[in-house]
């Protein structure tokens, strides 16, 4: 390692330390401002040209918000429509009434596992938030759950979504690694599922049971919870009617919500899932020149798929919901207010990620890791881990690690190549911290401070990462 490589590593260490200090110290600087300040300082210290630095910030923030921000906004509005109809509340009732408290984390993990097959981590979490908040609010009211019910149900969702996102095709990262390593799709998919199941169990329901009592004070912003669960509708003073059991409306509203169609609500959620799954299937089995593939690729884009689900829910709400268009418009406007801060923070995290990448810090980490003499599976995992940590992008970690280790296994494919795909994907998930947009999404959605977010998002994804590596090594020994 050259002196410049060591210097870049020092810059990264100081940058992360400064970011933590600005947010957690007595200064209590807003995370968005802290991210932008640290991003500029990091770029200057790493030697990125001043003329290029502002472009990196704009590209990182704009690209991240383009990928996540618009989808997040549509997800918030979709969640509000479902909550206004009483659908999420009805689903929560069904789950709580038919399941013991001990089974709920497992059910959430299973739902997230299915939803996570075609969905990115952030999109899947957005889709699941209404259900998580609704069920958690009811558990909170019962008082039977030790610790935070939001952590108890949120951790399994985080574990399942992140595992699928990093380790199992047809997600872009594993598909990219599979192509670069000449791995077989069917074999890689099978290996990925085998490695994922015990990983999700340990990092999800098992860890959730342990950590929830230790984070008993974690509770999302009541405004955000109300937005997703429908508990913020004004109570119309009427001495002749009783409020709903959740305190969310008058007697008439309670009757309307009780009769909401949960089937239509499930359809609204599954439409984006189905469209994205069709896209991945089309990209896998259809020729690139196929018109059908082009159409399915378009409608399967997360933004377009989420828009389709939202429009379906909107149509159902207007036709069958019994609400005026003006009331619906006002409700959707309110749903966007509560995510404004989250959008800014996610954009700041994207800017930080891009500057780390453009300043050469990611390349320095890759050079240092490549010089180590390690098992090829461990090496691929480690390079992806370090690059994901430094750039804030799991995809960057996967792509770079694939390019580095591909010459080490040749073009034969086989089981080793498939196991390496899983290991690289697992590595890209670990140490998910302040320069990852997903970290800030979890932190702000669940109302956590940095320490609490580290004990959930960072620890969960690191458990997933280590378990993924362990399973890949175990299968390589048994094969």
C-alpha cells in the first residue's frame, strides 16, 4: 500500500468520525446539513478537483433521489390511501387475531422474503411499512410485547429484504456478479435460496427477539405512524357516536373502515411486486430484441411499477371508498409532508457516497484488499464489504469485487462461481452505516438515533453478511 492509499483511508476514517460527532454531539446538527458539510470536506481532503466536487454532489444526490425519492413519495401516498380505506388496519387485525405474538416476527419475515424477490431493499421496506406500523401499534396498545414492537417487526423485514437484495438473483447485483463470473443462473438461484433461509432466520426473528427489549424506547414519529396507519384523521366531535378503537375517526368512519376490502389492498401492494417480477423474468428468458421484453422492462421499473399500484389504489379509493376527490387530494398532500426530511437526508447520503467514489477512496480500498492472500470466496466477500462501506453502494461493491476476483476462477463456472456470487453479494451488505441511503431510510422511518439505527440496520445487515459468507464457505467444504 502506498502512502497515498493510507492517506485516503485516514480521510475516510476522519470523515465518518466527524459525521457522527456533528449529529450526536451537543451541536445536534441536522443529518442533512452534516452530510453535506462532511461530503464537501471529504472531497477537498481527498484531492478531488473543486470544479468536479460540486458535480459529484449533485450527481450523487440527484441519482439517489431519482432511484429512491420518487418511489418513496409514491409509496407514502400508496400507504396513505390504504390506511385511509382501513385496509392496513384490517390486515393488521387479521394477523394479530390469528397469530400469537411469538409468530408475528416470523410472519413478517416470510412476507418480506416473498416481496423482496423482485424488489429493491428500499422499495420493499416502503411497501411493508404500513403493515409493520399497523401491527406494531396494536401490539403497543396491548402492552404484551417486551420492548419496542416496531423493532420486533422491523428487524425481520430488514433482514429478509437485505438478504434477497444482495444474495439472490434476479436482483441486479447478483445478476451482475453471475454474469462476470460465468455462473449458472439456476445453480446460483438455488445456492442463494439455501444460503438465505438460515441467514434470514438468525438475522431476522431470532435477533429481533433479542434486541427489541434492549431498544424499548424506539418509536417512529407519531405523525409518520399516523400517515401509514390512518390514525391521524380528525375526530369529529359528536356526542352521539364513539371514536374508533384506534382513536382515528368518528363512528361513520369506523363503519366504513371496517368494511374495507382487504383483497383490493393486497392487490394494490402486489401489483408493483408482480410487475417487477415479470420484468426480471423477461430479462432472464427473453431475447434483448423482444418487444415483449422491452415493454415488461419498462413497466417493471420500480418507479413505474409503484405508480401502477398507486393509480390502482387511487381508482379504488375514489370509486369505492366513499371519499371526495378533494379529501383524497388533501390526504395525499399531507402524506408527502412527513417524508420531506427523509428525502433530504437520503439525498445527502447519496452525495456522500458519490464523492467517496469519485475521490478515489473506493479504489484505494480495492487495491489494499487485492494484495491480501485469502481464499477466493473470502477475498471476494472482503473486497465487496470494504467497497460497499466506503462508497455507500452495494452495487459498486459487487461490480468492483467481481472484476477483481473473476480472473482467479477462470471461466469454468460451476459451484465455486455460484458460491462466489453469493459471497460477494453478502459482502456488499455488511457494515451498512451512515453513507448508505438505506441506513437513513431505516433510521428516520423508525425514529431512531444513530446508536439505535446501528444496533438494528447496521448489525442486522452485518449478521446477514457474515452468515452469507459462512454458508458459502460451508457449502464449498461439503461439496
